[in-house]
C-alpha cells in the first residue's frame, strides 16, 4: 500500500499514512498491520455506502485501518469497531482521535455474540476475519500476529455475529480466503443477493481471496463479478486499477 512510516514518541509504535496521506494510522512495530486485504475491504465498503449517511460496524477492526479508510472515503458514515486485543483497541482509540473522527471502538470478543454488546443494528457490517480456524493447518505465526490469523471460535461465529448485527436489507461485506467461499455462502443463512468479487494475484493465477457482499433477507440472484487482478507482469508493483484504489482515487465497485 502507498504509505510512509515514521517513529512516534513510543519506540514500539510507527505512524503510517494511507490513501496518500488522508489517513494517519498508528500501528505496532511488531505484530499485525493493515495490508492489502483491509484496503480492499474499505474500498468495497465505500462503494456500498456511496453518499448515504449510514451506520457501519467492523468486526475485528485491529488498529482501525479499514474503518478509518472507509471514513476518509465516505466522511458522512458513523462507524463502530470491535477489537478483542486490549492494546490494539487502545491504538484504535488513538487513531480515531488522530484522524479527528467521532467514531467509536469497543473492546470485546466476537465470540460473546452481538447481544452482549447492547448495540442497535447497523446498515453495514464488514470484516476481514482471521483466515484460519485450526492452528495445525499452518506454521505457527508470531505470537503478536496470532489473533489476526487464528479464529479461535471459528469462521461461523463471525458470520453469525454479522447477521445478527445488520438490519434487514442491510449489507454484509467479508474478505476471506477463496477456498472458504463455500463456508461463507453456507454460513450466511439469513442472507441472499450475494455478489462475489474474486481477487487474483496475477491474471493467470487462481484467486486467493474473495470479497463477498450479501444482504440480510436479500432475494436477488447471486452475481459473480470479473476478478480484480492485483499485479501485472511489468515493472509496476500493482495494476493501474489497484494503484488507484490504494491511492483513494477509486472505490471497488459492485
């Protein structure tokens, strides 16, 4: 992602800029930091929001990179983020202040269920959940990155939370591994009107990620969109379409 890093007054924290400086983000020097998946999640959410003054929720918001990128693209939205890790949650709070937003972050566990938070339902729920349920399926990540990689309660808990948290007719947006697409579609039992955007590293490679949009109680037929290609075979790091998304000059349309 186009960004610059600088050391803050805390030696273990860096400040990163996203969207050509429109977002300032304090992130841990070690541990999970926002990457391509979070950037694409925000761009996809921005296309859903448009100019509407909606209320959005991000599950597992980390330090707030995706939700604050969405806020920069659609300043009229009001956002809530939920983050389990206390230190990460505190950085989210700092980042909300640094970006002069009035959004909120909550320190809590998705596994507790939506009712435990006492919140009203949202127009949009988005998430880049941990990609693995079983830690034996991959080489153990660094301990500081483990919460971002391992879903202790399983993907189904995240899908159930999202469905409980969104209003009837509201949107759910997930980015996840392409090989979990069947689990996502099967788990969103209260949803329909699915729109799927495959994400391929190169034009001649299989999709590794998928963006899945769904509506609670939606009835429209499933749509499979053309793939987003991240990299070309030339000297550029990303394709022009992706570069425009990362700069904040384009959203990821549906």
